[in-house]
C-alpha cells in the first residue's frame, strides 16, 4: 500500500512539474511564433484589416481588398519577403486578435491611446486624425451642446466610443459592432448623429451627400499606428524601421494620392493626414 502511495505521489509531482514548465514555456513559444524570424520562416505574415471601411480597408465588388491600410500591408509583406494573409476584424476585436496570436500585426485604422498601450505595443504612427461627428444636412449637428438629449451612434472599440463614454455630453449612446452596422443605423434614422474618426467621415459624406461633418474636430489630435503584441520586440523594431523608410521614400504621399485623395473632398489634404 505504501509503495502504491509513493508511486502516486511521484506521478503527481511529475505532472505538477510538467504543468509548471509548460506554463513558463507558453509565453516564449507565443513570442517565437510572431517574431520576424518566425514570420520569414513560415513565409506568411498575418495582418488584421477592416473589410468594410473605405478608403482604408474594404472588399470591392470583385472580392479584392482595397485601401490605404491594404496598400501598406502589401508593402510590409513585400519588404519582409513573405506573403500577406489578411484577417478581417471589427474595431473591438483588434486587441484580442493580437493577444491570441491570430495575427502578427494590426493595420486597421488603429488609433494610439493610453488604454491600448497598456495591453499592446504600437509602432511609429503613419497617420493623424481626430474625432468628428456627422449628421443629416437637413438637421445638422454643428456644436457638441446640440447632442444633449439625442441619440448618438458610435462603433464599439473606437476612440469615439471611449471619448463619449467618459463624457456623453448628454447624449444617449448607441453602440454597434461594425462600421457597416453603424452607418446603416444612421441612414435608418436611429440617431441624430454619428461619431468616429474624422478622416473617413469626410470620405463617407462624399459618397452620401445628404450628410455633413458638422463637427470636424473633437479632443486632441490622435495618431494611427501599427499594432503589435507586447513583448514582440523583433517585429516592433522592424516595423519602426519600415515606417521610417516608407516615410523617407515618399510611400505615404503616394499612398494618399492613390487611395485617399479620390475619396476626400476639398476639406482634407495630404498634410492633414500624412505624418512627416
């Protein structure tokens, strides 16, 4: 009996030690799967992008991905010497996609915020934006005070949601999972206005002339940057160098001309978007 007890105790000790070693090894293994060397070895980089946000990331009628962030993703893949695997995300799933290793990099109009910097890393920014508010031209919202007592649409996981959650300005927030859902809700008259990054609001109202960007800037200027999992120092270092190189060789100016300028009206110029 004593012999069996000793055997069971020894077995449990081995199982416990194995579990501890596995737990210690897991973070290292996760980091290795998303490092630059691992990406090059497998020949593919997984990049999170939007699929319904022109002119930044969307799928055209022929099923091809288009947009400013898509052009950047293609260039990243080219310069790494690997193929790009696109992983479509919503705004509120970008952080989880990184931390669960579903993607190596996020290029989905990702605004840098203090809250996000606590859980992921950001490379150097490549765009600047701020929050804007759109509303019907027939009932324009041009001042924040006009939002009091009205319904306001925001997209979950965005800086606009964070901004108005902290201070609703007297508005009742309606929160939607995707860009498509939020813009459809506005068209269907479910709210008086919609708040989001001003850069693509300018693009949206150009295609939807019954609406206007009545409030062009709220809060401080914000910056769009590639998102990377915390601890992935090799990919962070490589991406920082890549952003610097692309800025120096004029890539972002060309990308603006090809993918953003056709969608913006006269209210927006390259210097309003591109970071030098």
